[in-house]
C-alpha cells in the first residue's frame, strides 16, 4: 500500500507593493479568506499498545512521530512505525482547542483533511480504509482507502480530504472534538503508520485581517523567463515573470529591490515529474488506476523525454490537487512573489475530442474548470497574491473579474486577443502576450515587426489603443529573456 505524508498551512498575511505607485498602483483592500491549520491528535480511544512489531509506546509514540518524523519534509521513518493489526478499530480524537489561532466554533469548520504517512497492503483482498466520525448521525464515514494504490509502496503527501458532498461541521462535536480511525477493509495483513495529523479549515464569518493586492494596470511592461534561475535586474520591464521552483527567495528580493514586481510561474493543471514536490501528487490524480502511466492517455502530447521530464494532465477535481496547489501558492508567498501565474488551466477544452493524444481525458467540463480556476484566484487573494489568467481564452468573459491580469500565448497569431478587451484592458488590467517565431509545435510565423495595427501592438486585432497589449516575440518556444526576437510595446 501507499505511505503518505503532507503538510499544509495556509497563513494569512499582508503584502506591500515594492514598485512606484505611479507605475503599478494598488487596488482596493481585499478581505482575507478563511484560516487553515494542521494539528496533532489529542487522545486515543484505547491505551493498548497497537504495535505488533515489538516497539513500545503505542499511540504515545505515534503522536510524537506525527510532529517529529519530518526529516526531509516527507521522510520515511520506517523504524518508528506503529503497526495496526487487522482487528484494531480504535479512534483518535482531535480538538479544536489545539489550534494555535482563535478556535472556531464547530459550525464555522468548512473542511477536514487527514495528512498521514502510511505503508501497508493495497491489493483488493487486503486493504485499509480511513474514516471520520459524523456526529450528526452517530456514524463513521469512509473518506479514502488503500485499495489500488500499490501494495506496500510508499507514496508520500497524499491528503485524505472529507468529500465535498459532506458538511464538515457535522463531523465536529458540540465540544469541538473530531474523530478519525483506520480500519480493515478486507484480508489479514497489517498496516503501519508513522504520522497522522488533521488539517482544519474554517471561516469565522467576521472581519479578518486585510491586505492590499498588487495591481497590474494596462501598459505595464514585462519580461517572461521560465528557464534561467537568474536574469539581469536592469531589463526594460516593470514585471518579471519567473519560475516558482527555480528562483530563490534571495533572487526574488534582488528583483524587487531593483523595482520589479515578481510573478511566479507554476503549472496548476499538469503533473510534472521533475518538480520538487512531485511526490505530493497521488498517482490517481494524473494516471488512471490500473493504467500504464508511461503510456497514459493523460500524457500531455509529446512532452515526455527519455530519462525523465514527463507531463500529465491532472484531474483537478480531486481535493489532493488543490492541497498541492495551495501549498505552492504558500511557497510563492513565502518566497516573496507578488503574484502567481498558474498554467495549464484549460484542461477541460482538451476533453472534447475522440483521441486522447494531447488531451486531458478526465471528463472535465467547462463548469469544472470555472470552479477550479476561481478557487485558484480566491486562494491566491487570500494570501495577498495577485494572479494571472493564463490562456483559457474561451472562458475569459466568465473569469476576468476574478483575475488581476492576463498572460496569453499566441492570441495574435490566432486572432484571439479581442477576447481580452472587455474584461481586462477596458478595466485597466494588463494583458501580457507572448508570440513565437517557431512555436512548440514547429509552426513558423514570419515575425519581423508587428504587422497589421502595428502601432498598437495588437497585430490583426481592432479596437485596441497603443500599449493595451504588451507583446514579447521569442525566436523559439524557449521562454528566456535572451531568446527574444523583439518586443512590441
């Protein structure tokens, strides 16, 4: 079976603009969104030693491990496992009083997720299932099981979230207790646990701390470089868009000290097996259970390369995906980014063809995509981060109000830039456009100057004023400052 671990703490804090007010003025104050905290269990329903491997301490050891077994973030603390026999049915109690923040009332709890590291059987004849206790009906509800996730294989960072069809407050007692347990589904094999924590999210419904979101008005100039870990600080651009993982906090501060706003890129719609947090994605978020992942229908076209570097479309309806993305946005906040650029947020539009080649093929709908993209925007704003709407041209009218600016690839080539006029440029929001002389598909466009309405930098589009779009034309699909053919400002 799989062994999981995860840790998410969505902290609310204020952020301030580092650029001149005349260039990038702030928008109105935004209300911070609900809080979230990870806590350890307070007690167990049994004091019996559940460990059949000879170690002593039982639940006391498990509680200590939950806090201490975190070496390397997702360490395999195999020697400290507590072994659960197939007959064990005790439960662990978590208390809202354990929260370091002002504890919410039971009615204010909006989501519960178990964060655990576990190893055990995953085959259909011998598996375990996780349950939370629904106080409103005095019954246990299964939220996940180990079946089909691999037999005795450690897959860290799986977050077991209460299904969205359930009301989280029903799982909290009037005294603030939350109960969780691991029980046997079938077979006789044991399960081993070295960490178990609970993430509690809540909404007080009152006035929380406010922050000032960074603004990106139309006419703002930009540079897009997702390949270099360091770029010159004197480039002619007010905004630097850089890779979240490849850029250090020190470098981000260097850019900001030079008067730049920093936007941090990450993929919100695809699983990239080379990323630092790749092991946080449960396999069933990017590969259908039972499928050969190396030949998966969810692989993003020809992105796979020998020796690594493969990309799969994510099923972003799964709660575990949102957990990872929230963690990434917290990382952006911690690193000092002013805003984020979540990429590949149009997976639904790749689900409408018969062939699954270069399709997400999860059965995603337009409504699924709108819900996910709005959640991304809400989560970014809760951290006082600005957020770009990346591509997803067909849904621009429905999403523009939720996003602070837009980043688009090849809208001029395909005469799609007009979609951004009403929702972005007419509302003084920047539209950053990238074009390629040779794009990722090998198509060549003879970009030598901005043709058509050249003075407005809106080639082939009408109704734009000069500076409404800020276009970078790259020689190839490599997004680097030193691969620019020209800028159209």
